[in-house]
C-alpha cells in the first residue's frame, strides 16, 4: 500500500490484456470477466483521506477512509494536549516559602485554555502554601502543599481544599508517579490519587514541570473511612477507623516500631488516646505473631487480621516497580475500619522506582532482575504459605495483559510533555543529580524515557517468569 499523500500515484493502466505500472508490464492479466472476489489487487494507494485500489478485473475502487480521518484528529488531539495546564502562584508581598510547617498566604491561578481537564479555561482562588515531602524538600526544586481557602475542583478532580505539587526533581522522565498511579488504577486499589502534569510559576518566576495531585488525607473522595474520635474509649467503637502510615522518618505525633521492624505512625487520628494506641499496637502484634507462626488459617492465622487481596496488589506493584522505599519502610498506608480488616488502601511516592535508584543492598542491584519486596519484613512470611503464592500468581496473571500496555501509556504521557520538558530542563539541568540516589543522567530526556520503558519491559518479563515459578 503506497502513501501518495505528498506525491502523485504511479500511472496504472491496462494495455491490451495486461496491467502496467509506469509503462512496465506486471504479468497480471486484465480480465473484466473475473468476479470481484476472485480478482487480485494490482495497485493500492492512499492520499490521507481516501484509499484507492486497482483490481485485476479492470475495476478501480474508491474508499473514503474514516479511519484515516480519525487518526488525523487523534494526532491533533495529542498535539493539543502538549499545552499542559499552567499554574501561577503569587504569595503575599512575594514572601518566600521557607519550611514545611508555616503556610504563606497568596493566590493560585490555574490556566487550562484548551479545557482539556475541566470545563473552565481559568480558575483562581485564595490559598496558603508551604513545603512538603521528606528527602524531596532538601532538593533545589521544591515540592509544595497548597491549601485553598474554600473547597474547589482543580482540573476536573473532586473538590477539596488540600492539594500537592510534586516536583519530581530526582525523576528525569517526570512521569514515574503518574505511571505508578496507572498501575494502581489497573489493580483497583480503594483509592488512586488523581494527578496531572502542569507547569508552575512562583511570583512570576518559572519553576518547571510539576505533578498536581490530590493530597493524601481522610475525606469522602480520597481515603473514605470514618475515623474514630480521639475521645472514644471501650467497646466496639475503638476498633476503627484508623489511617496509618509506614514511614521510617517517624515525623507524626504518635509513632512506634512493630516487633518485625516496621515503622508505624498515626495519620488520622494524629493523637490517639492511650486505649486506642494500645488497641492498634496489639492488633499489629497479633498479626505479626501469626506471621511468625506462618499460620494461613482464615480463623486463627494472619488472614484474620489483613485484607489479603490488598496486600497482594501492594506487593505486585511495589515489586514490579522495584520501589526502593516499598519494602515496608516508607510511604505506605494502611487503614483499619470498624468491622473490617487492615487494608493497604492506596499507593504513594514512586519517583525512585523503575531503575531510578542505585542503593539497593545485598546482591539485589539496580537492574530489572531480582526480588526486593518479598525479601524483607512481612513478605517472606507471607510467601511461606503456598495458598498465598497461588493467590499472587493468579492475580499477577489476571493483571498482566493490562500491565503489558504501560509502555504505550508512558509514550502518551511523555508526548504530552514534549514541549514542557524542554523548558523544565533549561531551569533544572538534566545533568544535575541527587548524590544519594546514585543514578547518573543519561544525557537527554529521550534517553531517560527510553530507559524507563526498557527497564519496565525487562522487569515485567523477569517477574512474569519468576513469579510463575514459585
């Protein structure tokens, strides 16, 4: 099939009883008595709008092509989406954002002129802004938390006051967090934080490409649980609900370490009373005792305490992305609702994943091979049960067809950033690095994206083989 969009098609004609192209004999007989279904194509070409075909029985067919028109419209839409939303933040008297505690008053304006994500071209509101993150706050490109004065929907996401702007300084593709949330969506976690790539200006100065996303918190459109009041004592009410975080920084008000070395914190309620704290700590102690015993009984073993399916999905995504922080030491969230088991409720923080980190210990290495998550804390004990292994294998094979599509998703997301990433790396050089991440720059955005896709594909293939061998 010849593309004649920018050139003339060949001269095709029947000379006597034989077909010719540009005067050369083809050896195909021109016989008008042959039925259409028995004829053969002589020459087929298109000109971007229409498909043409010369058949051996002297017929010349014309097919107006909706498919080609749809493809052109799709390409236009893709290029339109390269005009990602722009956020202008202005602080009162251009005050600097100095720390992660004190909000600085100001205004936020979000421009989405193409109306790609919402039905308004521009949104403005009063807000406060402060720093956020743990290690990421130490980077030159700062992440922020925004708190609107009034609840509002941003870029089509459900209305709320609290939002996060992720800087992705250590991720030179700028999309690893977005890719991880796509994996979360495929798995069907109870909540997947919604997020969009944006460009940000602070007091008129360009700050680069950020990810605007829903801040992790208890609310009806995010972590949708009924949190137990801090004044609740005794009875069934004390059994939930709780929103807990695994985080070795231990930077919340109420923190402790489990007997298996998992660093726990209360996110909500922040300051549980002594009875609530004792209940939750006892719950984890009983769970870990069942793990030590490797008891998979539904009535007395660890399935009595946890929503196993959510722990399986958590394992699969953390292992697939080879998340350095995903081995139950950072940025993991568990809920315990009244009348329910402990659940891995949502995912968070994936900038140091998929080959973007070089300080794995032991013989694990930064390549796409080797297990990481199943080697530490709870998961070696979980995998000791054949029934759990069967469940992981079955779930993996259910999800694998959708996981196969992720490289296309990466292409789509990075295509949207084709223009914006150039502006970002003029401010934050792609050659700059985070020393403790131990992952050097590959020299260009295109090479970083190619590496991400290559790592993901190889990791997917390796896990597919190894998980199914367990």
